[in-house]
C-alpha cells in the first residue's frame, strides 16, 4: 500500500489477501474499488470490535492519516477499509445497528466541523458522513449480507471519499460508471439493488449497511449538536 503504517493492529495477511480477492474478482461490481486495489492506493486498518469506543479511538488517527496522505497521490480512486475482528457472524439488523454505533462514536471523537459539502441530517438527501471535515460514503460488509457484493468474513466499513464522485461528475463519467456498476451488480445478484439511488435524490444513509429497508426506516445517527446532553 502507498500509505504509512496505521495505528491499528497489523492486518493479518490472510485477511488482506481475502479482501483483495473479493474486490479484484471479475464479478465484483464496484469499479472504483477495483481501481484503488489494482493500483494499491488504499489503506486498511484492523480493529477489535465493531461499534466499540476502542475501535473508534484507534481508527480516528488512521482516518486523519488517510485524509492527509491521499492528497499526495495522483489518483481519483483511494479508499480506507476498516476491518474488525468481531463479531464474525450476525444478522443484518445487528450489523446495521453496530455500523451506526461505530460511526456515532467516531463522530463524537471528531473535533472538526462537518464537511460543508454535505448535510449532517441523515434524513436529508444531501447527507454524507463526515470526519475531519471530509465527506465519506460508507459501504458496510459482513458475512450474512443479503447483497452478495457486501459479503465478507469479517465485518468491515469502507470509507469512500465523496470528492471522488464529484470529480467523476465534473468529468462527465459518473453516469456511465454508475450504469456499469448497476449492471454488474444485477448480474451478480440476479436483481437490481433496491437500495441503490442516485446521489442527491434520497438520503444515502439508507445504503450504508446494505440491508433492504422500508420507506419508514429512520437512521439512528444524530449529529452531536442534536444529541441530548
């Protein structure tokens, strides 16, 4: 990887290779992830338990380093992957709960303003998760995901920079890339992802966990200014 060491525990080589094999598999739909892993411009951290304060405290400096280091890279596609030791097996609702718990704890450790390019309201169509004044689109993976492209032995959170999508849109490449990704995902799964939505038309929070949710679903995330003291 073209990055310095993380503050996390060393990622077991078997787990990193397994994750690489998932992303670089010919059937894997996400072209951006493939580009990042093909050129080794990704960063990976290994943490104890998904949803824990301990994991957030270790992940925070790793994310800071990732944000700083990616500015030095000549690539539109870089990504940060957080992989967790535990829990290895859980239902989709449990994973979704722990995902938002992890992001909430990480948010509480963040001493910088929310990225002004996105909203901090998870019900807003302009929502994006922010850390260190940088907007991210989060992709959750775990062993029991109903989406084949979201399955991995360990629970994992992938932090994709929102700015990458902005660059693609500015270059007129976003629509074509989105079309190809959806076609590949449908080919892999056998059906269109019901949670897939264009950015800016519905809150992206509905897509983070990979679970199919109803129109009545409410995101549990609260921006810190709105938390009960």
